[in-house]
C-alpha cells in the first residue's frame, strides 16, 4: 500500500487538526472509522503498518475521507455516530442492545405501584436502576413487596377488585384496593421503599423502629410484630449486601480475550449496592489491544446507556481523559475513569474479571450455539433482550386418564433439569386440556410466588389459542407482570418446521422459516416438555393400572374382590356388568352391587344427578 502514490499524496495533504477519518475500499465501502487529535500524523502511521490487523486492513484501502472537527470531544461523538450508521468491518461493534430494565414507582396515584419497567422514562414516576437483567428487577420488586407490601398490579386490575387477591393472602400486599390500609399509612410505606432503593436503609430502619414503638404503645401488637419482622429482614439484607462502606454510583468494566473472542463484563453499583453485571461479546478486529478494546467499548456503550460518575476498569483505557471529558459533557457533570483501585473496589473488579473469564469459557465450550438460538428467538418475537430463563408447559393423558402436566426450564446453557416439575392433575373433566393447562399454570406460579423463586422471561405453552387464552387468564389472576407468553401450535399435518407461534390469543400467528435457530430452540424446549409429560403420564397410568379400581370401594375387601374377578373373569368384565349381574355374586348384596356399579361408572351417576 505504501507504493500507492495517490493515497500517500492525499494523506500528506491532510491538516494536522482534530477530526474523524474513514478508510474506504475500491467500492466506496467504509472499512474503518477512527478519530485523531492530529489527522495527518495518525493517517501517516497507516502507511507504515506494523500489526497484522493494520496490514490486512491497508491491503484493501484505496481512499480516505476526513472530517475536520473543532475539538477531540466532537471528533469522538462523530466517530461514534458514523460507526453506528455504517458498522464498519474493522471497528469494535456492539450488538443492538435494547434498554436496560428498571424498578418503577408511580408517583401520580393515591396508591402508587411498584413494578418492572423498560423503555423511555416519563415524568410521572420514579425510576431506579439500571439493573443487569429482568431477573434482578423482579427480585428487587419481590423484596419490596415482602418488606413494604406495595401493590404491583396494573391499574385496570386494581380498580376492579372487590376482595383481596393472592398477593394479600401471601402477605406481599396490604390490599389498598379494598381499603385494608389508609392512604396515609400506604404513603409511608412508599417513602420507605424509595429510601431503601436510594440506599438509605438506616433511615428506613429508624422509621420502622419508631412506628413499631408507636404500635406497641397503642397495644397494636400484631402491627408491631410486622414492623419487627420487617426490621429483621432489612438487617439481614444489609448483612448480605456487598457494600463498600460508601454510597454513590459507579460502573465496573472488565475486558478479557481468549482465542480471538472478547468478553466485556459491565457491573453496576447504585447507592453503594451491587446490582449485578452483564456480559457483552462485541465484534472486534483481530489483535486488538486491551486498552483500545476498553476505550472503544466505553465510547460505544455509553452512547446509549446512562453515564455514572465513576467508571472503574481492570486496566488502562486508551484516551481515558478524552473519554471522561466527552462523557462528562453528555452527563452534565464530572466523570472519572480509573483503573488504579484499592480495597473493596479492587476486589469487586477482580471478581468481575473472574466472571468475565467464566462467561467466556462457557461460550467457547459450546454455549455459542445456544446464545445464537436465544438471540434469533429474541429477534423473531421482538423481545427486549435474549430470554435468560424459559419455561414450557405441556399436558399428557390417554383419553383423559392419568392426566399429567409438565414444566421444563431452560437457561443460557440449556436445560436446568433440577427445576423441572410434574403435576398430577385432578378435579378436571377427562380430556379438558384447557382446564388442565390452567390448573398447571396456577399451581406452578402460586408456588413460585409463595417461595419467592425467579420468574421466567419467556413462557411457552404447548397448544394454540385456547391454551394460550387460559394462560393469559391465570397470569392476570395472579397479578404477574413482565411475563411473555407464547403459544406453540403444531402446523398443518403436525409436521415439524411448520409450527405457529402466538403472542396473543387474539393475534395472528408468527411462522418462522424451518432453518430458523429460534424455531429450533422452541422445538427443542417443546419436545423436552412433551417427553417429560409423557414419561410422567406413563408412570402414573402404570401405577393406576397396577392398582385395581375395586380397592377403593367401601365394603369390598380382598375376598370379595377375588370372587368378583373369578366370577366375571377379569376387571374389564366386572366393569361391563350391570347391578343385577353384580348382585348374583356370592357375598354381594344388591346395595353393595349398586355401590360397586356407581364407583365403576361415576359419569353415569353424575349425569343422573344433574338431570334430576
């Protein structure tokens, strides 16, 4: 490339001023976008390429375009915009990441609600976060409900209640919808929740101690005991929380590279509380240096995410002062980027590096295909992020006999078999798959709520619009939010690859191409739920058939069972016999024959009772 006189002449005439440059191939495609304090000096270095990456790049470059800017900060902003617009092959590129989830507390209502939120923030609520993922938000919301008994239901549900819902029964809501708490007391709980989210736990504890003493003085011992339990739980959370002893907000950033694959982990500290971390696997050019990787990641990442006052990294960052100045202008306050850390901050970074290495090892060990499938499903269903936890439900029976429901769980690395569950279904009409699905979902998520376990990001329902409609009703009844439900219906002639996905019981189906990785993931989870349900059904059916249906009839002991089977030649013939034939068996009275016949044919006697 050094022999190309026209390119050299163009670069030699470039001014020594700050700006942005684009390297183009012979088709005019932008291969790389960069910024420079002195454009000529930076571009001259490309005529003497040293690294393998730069040599490979310059073998394709035939033209250079430059844009002069007033400052380095303006050059950084322009560089970021051009990279996002053109996505050059040799730049560090982040996946198109949707907004992070937040905890929201509404402020324009008499009885504010606390819940999960993602999207543009509006002025009629308070937002806390961002959190690493939706699971962290739901965990926080669950803790807030446990501590302060705030509602999380939608207004349409809240405004139409005539009696308390399940949340009140499991002591996670004070039932303001039916007047079980005054607006004044509820407002106090909301203030405590906001103080807790803002890191003022000690203030919350002091207020609770005061309210506990007041309740005890008025001889309201049950109410005082509730405050006592809340205080104890808050103390436990303080002991468990990884706090540095200082408040404030900061982001942690660790970058590791193995086998040419980079992993950047970003952790979040808000009000001194660690809110988790998220890993990113950006597309990067080969042989990129760690300090350049950190710099480019920071520049791209904080173009779309909130900028904290401090960014702690695991190593040096190229042009860190320039980055800090530009981010400070964007945030409207001073921003500090540092890798010289001590004490708790250093330990947190070291832990984040370990997490990044572990995430990268898992990805390289085979989780890349699962990641690709989850991302494909995210795009197909227009989800805000790839689903971390997926649950699928199926029903299995033989002509209504021994009905069993199954729930299988998948995570980022595949099946989580320890979380699989089966449900032996009772008190439903034989063959009523809709009622069976409703019972399974209700039992599953009532248990999840009672045990305060994690909710899934995506729920797959094996069935069409009917089963999905039942699922929507149960989820609404339980006051759950943030759950994405998808009905998986078999296609024409029940052929694999023609499945129809329903996001709503009233919506049109989504049909993915047979080669879609997202469809393959749905098929894998659906088939696993089907296998798990069938296995449970067969075991239950075998157990039922090993036990004679005669054993549960009062007055029919072992001797009479043997005589019945001997007289008729087997259970099937006993079931076919009428009352008079049964009464002819020695030891069987007409009254007992009637009882036996009723036990073997309950549907006939139910119909007679309803017609009467």
